């Protein structure tokens, strides 16, 4: 069993170390992670520039590889042959903030696991509902790491369906105070971004996407509801984004090339 | 009706111009697009640096705004108040290459439309199955622009369900040779990436993600199958990535904190 560990916070993040240590009881562990933070970076495939890979060492002495690519690039590099042995399982995290609701497609942690699923590998993304404002290195990842070991143990036993992955969100509390596990659906995230306009020393405007941290609707059965109830949330995620329930309805629209209004442009007809 | 036009190829891309022109018959058109190419950039929210916005002019004289953010950032900027009037509808493209199967989460064109859907706006992403290797500026976007006008006309009439968007892929052929429309599901993309290792002038290795362009399984009813049949593919895409069909199965795994194997680490138990 050869497990690839990656993340989006960078190879030196303590959440990565905790996850790598938690995986060691399952077999061989390889770490390929970004050399810097890629949070909210989305699903990236770097094709227009070459990628560098350098050797690194985790705080416990574990050898690792660090790449200047995105988390999904790290998975692609490893799958495509950077590592001498084939990979059997991919884990990503432990992210210090949760990935809930619509966070999934933004999340480097989750899109790394998506990349693994695209390459046919079972994959789990781990995120901690860590305390806001506290420095990453002060977070205690050990309860989340125990949870990660439990999840991977069950995933290895039961398998993860093809073209799917698991996104796990873990409450931030001592292991003994976790209330259990819940398999959930994606909840509704409420973003509270606000645009902040400022002026640089040369009088030119620039903009921050600011505002408050997102909240969410803590509905029963969702990832957001589970975290609020002190439960570890296990969301199965699929690569098929089709809104299947809409296909028949939309097919009933009046589709007809003959009736297409001519667009203004090269044909001069409008 | 105030339509926002964006893309991932940059504000000067001819596909953006064709789309902006095609939208003019529906109402007010505003263009906010990246100042450079963001292909395969994924779903980004730029929070760790400020964004610049400068005035630009499309080739036909249409005023536009160009940002150094990602396509999804352009949508967020516009929604959050960069533009004086509220936005009613968002279109993205026309991308010169198709976005099929698993391309969706990588695609700047599609993730711009996702960002709009997250903000509660109807949105459509347009991609052309353009000729490989040909320079972008040599592509004739006028048939695709007519298709875009037809799709938006029907979407305005029927509405797009909340938390969903449309991803449209258009065969590259004269308008008269298009065979019609098909509402499709996401097909299976086959990536053929290969890792290419090279050595720089200082003897250090670097890596390209190379290999051949992706292919796909042209199954009937899928986006890939539609394009192969000369049909415009309309795929309804949802923001809910939950693999609902797996929730009950995974809930039946032996979830139990008591049985969790202690992870090696801070508690020293392994």
C-alpha cells in the first residue's frame, strides 16, 4: 500500500505532517506537496510552464518532495511518474479551515483529491474546522489525525467508488469530545465577501475581496450541520457535475437552429 | 437586462469580442475579463493580494474592464460592486477549445459561470471545439456567436434553475452545417498527459506536464458524443457535487470513534 500525501498549505504545514504520520501504519507514505500556500486556488493543471521539484524534509525527518505547482499538479506529477512506485491511495490535508458547501471547487485540498479521482485513484480530502485567527502552527491536529486514520482504514476496507472521492470535515475539539461520524451531503455556504476599494501611493485604485468569513445553513444531513453538531462530516463527492434532474426539462426548450436569432457580427445580419 | 461578459483567455481574445457582440441585442453589456490568459486555472478566489482593474477597449470599440484576477475573480468583482448597475445574467467565453467531461472543474470558462451561479445569477459558459494548433485569432467565432445568442434567448425565456449553470460546447463548422442541439450529460474525458523531465542549463531537473491532447468516450447523450455528431451540446451543471447515490452505502460502514486506531503522533500511542 503506497499512500501519497499532499495538501494546499505547503509542504511545511503542520497539518500535512500530522496526516503523513497518521498514514504510516497503512504502508509506504510519500509526500509531494506545494512549496507554498495555494489556498482557494481551485483545480489547476499547469501546462504553460515547467514545474520544479525539490527535496524537502518534514519536521519529524520524513523525506518529502516540494513542487512549485498547485496541489492538483502535485498529484499529477506523482501519478505520471515522479515517484518510482505506483500510488494506491491519495490523501490531502489536513487543511486548517473547513471545506463546506460551495467551497469544494475552490479548495486546493479537495481539488487535489479530485485530481486523484480523475486518475482512477481512491482519495480523501481532510479539513479541520480550526479556530479562526489562530496561527496555523498552534492548532492541535492530533484528534483530526486519528479521525483521518479511521476514515482511511474504512475506505481501504470498503473501497471508494470510481469517479468519486471523500471530503472529510472534522470539528476542532479533543478526540473524546467528538460526537461521532455522519455521512453528509454538501450544504449551502453563505459567502459574505465585500469589495474594498483603496488607492495606492500613486493615486491608482486597487481592490480587495474582503468581508467576513463565510457562514452556512446548518441543515440536518449536511456537512455544515454535522460540524455544528460536533460530528465528523464525510461527504462523498462525484466528478460528474451534470444536473441530471434538469436534462429533460431543458431538452423541452424550443431548440432550433432555424429560429436562432442572427447575432450581430461577421454576417452583418443584425 | 444587464449582461456581464467574461472569459479565461483574456480581454483581447476574439472569442470574447464575438460573445459580447452577440449579447448586445439583449440589453446592456458589460465586459470584465482577465488581463491575461488563465486557461486550466480552476476556480479561484483571490484573497491574499489586491486586484487591479484597468480600462480596456475591445477591437470594435466596446469599452471593457481588465483585471489581473482569475475569471472567477472578474465575476466576483463585478457582482460585489465594481460595476454601478446590478448584473442580471453572466456569460463566459467563447473559449477556443471545448470543455468536456472532467474539464469542467479545471476550466476558467466554466468556473467563471460557477462563480456567477454561487452568487445566484443565471450563467452560461460557451466553448468552441476549435481546430487544434491553429492560432486563436484565425478562428471564425461567428457561428458559435449565433448559437450563443440562441441559447441565451431561450435561457432568458425559461430561466436557469438556482445553483445550476449551462456549459455549452459548439462544433467548429459553418452555422448551416450544425446538426442541431442536444441537452447532454458530462461524458468521460480521457487525459493523455505524460511527464517530461528535462535538465536546465545549471544541471537541475524540471518537469513538463506534456503528452497528447485529451480524448473522450463519445457515448450517446454525452457532451463528447454530441460534438462528435455535429450537435451543439448543452450540459446543465450543478454546484452540488454530492454523490447522493453513495450516502446510504457509506453510512453503513463501521463508523465508530471507539474503534478508531490511534494515529502515531502527539498521543504517543502508536
